[in-house]
């Protein structure tokens, strides 16, 4: 779930995202850095927005948004997994 933003970006911005992937593999930069420099945003923002549209719990949205920078999360790390486990999939 947390990297679904990469899939969406690759599908919807194929040429731009190809540049991101090329930079990651050829220039030794992270996906976050390459995405932010090439696109102006990153896959975590896209994935978090998808989670919001799907009406997932705020704790899970935050976990998706901050999965590369967990210290920046504003939710209680212990309550997020239990809240997510109570969310129906359908």
C-alpha cells in the first residue's frame, strides 16, 4: 500500500517517471529526491491521497505519507496498526 504512489505515477506520468527511475539507478539518488526534483512532489503524497479517497483511517493515511520519515508522523505509532486492522477492506 505504501508504495502505490509509484505505480500510479508510472502509469499516469510515464515519461516523467521514467526520468525518476533512471536517476535512481544511474545517479545514486533516492526515489524521494528524484521525484521531488523531477515532479515537485513524491510518491508518498500520491499514496496518502489515495488512502484519503479510499477513506482509510487517518492513522493509516499518516503512516503511508510518512513511511520514509516515521519520526515525522503525528499519530500514535501504537494505535495505528490496531486501527487499520479494524478497517473493512470492502
